[in-house]
């Protein structure tokens, strides 16, 4: 990329504030031109019988609880991306175990993946994009303060599947908010 | 998008030749600016004991055999994309059954998915991007004329799994060609 696709001025390679990678940035209109697959990849990090969650410090859904996740980047596998997001948002090290949920989030042009992941120790802390990070048992999950519908669906499946001891991969569809009952 | 990111001239919305969707196209330098997730989605279409394959009419790997697949588009689910590519490349109707293979193809910035799919009837024909389309039994597969390593790996898993009657989803990594033994 040499020119801004919004205003036509020349772009620069730089790391935007709060980001960790080089992007094509327009200094004239401030547009950041991301070039990556619109795959969202994240974890359901488990320590003993608890799940690690992050309280979002950024919009959208600032102040609501989520599972660590974000856009898959060029140069990494989808499971490396899930582990990286967990390090960045929750300062936690995880071992990726299996692909668990895959959501078609068509209305925002995203394919969103969650992996089951294991934490070897209860070490975590809020990353730049998190206000708080905490481990929750099933009866402690803040069900009415979840950031996205995908988070609640992933957690509900997890606790149900845990009772059966089987964690099949599921591919599901996310209805746009304005079409929900 | 209003300006070409390569040359800075104004772009036009049009459907490029051989494409079916509106793209931002630069009439000055001829660049087509695609805006979609870099997810590749395809099928392993099965009719009775045979698999439907396409002989590529376009580069890369023109003249080699592949499974129907291509880039996931905005506005569709990943399984709708797999079915669409099968219609476009093989003029075949499929019922998507399950996600079967997911490949990290990091060196080209792609996540490539193949779904098991069922054909209700042996109706197919070459689409615009195919020179030929044919059903192959296991001993008829053109193993030495496959377009991509993902195709051979998907087919080998399929025929092995078929003997067991179990088709687990697999997530695998594709080594770049210049690093292969």
C-alpha cells in the first residue's frame, strides 16, 4: 500500500497507538488500513474448574466481560493467535487443546473461533485492553454482563459439555442484534 | 474505498471479468482491490463412493486437480461459501455435512477449510475456473497431479477415516514449499 484508499494521500508504515504491529497509516485523514484475514481467534482458558475472563477496557462493550480473543494476524496460525491474545489481554500462558467453537458472524464479516485451552498456573493480570481479569467457576460467571452473544454461547456449551466429558467442535451462526427476538 | 492504494488514482465499483461480485477496481493501473477475509473454504463432495474433483483452468496450478474451494466472501457463512464454490467450479449441488479439515497456510496468509459434503445426484460440469470435473474412486485419484498439498492431505485423511467410519475435524499446518523436505 502506497496511498490511502479513503483520501488518496500517501500512507506511512507505523505501529498505531495500542497496537503491536506495523500498519499502513494515513497521517492526513488518520485512517489505519488493516490488512489481515477477518478471523477472530480466542481461548476459553481453564484453570482447575474455573474459566479465565477479561473485563473489556476498550470499546465496543467496554466494561463487559469476555473471553480473551482478537483478530488473527498475518504470520501466525489461528491457535498461535488465540494464545497471543490470551497473553496480551490476560497476561496468561495457555496450552491450546482443541478448536471448540466456530461462529459465523456474517453481519460484521467475521469468522470467530474459540479454542479450549489449559492454564498450568493461576497467573494472570489485565493487559492493555482489559480493566480486570479473573477466574470464574460456573456459578460465578457474570451472565448478565457478557460482552458478546458468542461468549455466553461458548460458556454455556462448555459447562454443559463438561458434565458429559465430551467437547465436540461446533459451527454456529450469530444472528444480527437487530434481528434477535 | 475511493482511491487506489497502489497508484492513488480514483477507483470504480465494478464486477471484474470472471468474477461475480462488485470490487473496487483501478482503471489506471488495473489493480483489483479485494476486501474480504482471507479464509479459503471448500468441499470434499461425495457421491456414493466417489469424490468430485476439478481440473483447474486458471493459475496457480492450471491443469492440476483440486477440490472445489475459494475465498470466503463477505455476506456468507463459511459453509455457504464452500457450497457456492462447488456450484461455481463444478456446477454441483451439495449438502454440507461437517467441517473436516482446517489448514493454517501461514506463508500465504490463509486459513483453509474443507467441509465433508454430500451430492444427491451425479450432476456436475466444469465451471468457468475448471477445465474438467470428474468423480473419482479412491484408486482413481490423480495423486501425482494434485494442485495443492492440502488437497492430497484432505483426500488421504478421508479415505483412511472412511475405513474407520469416523471423520474427526483436524487442524493442521502447511509447511511453505521452500521448506519442505
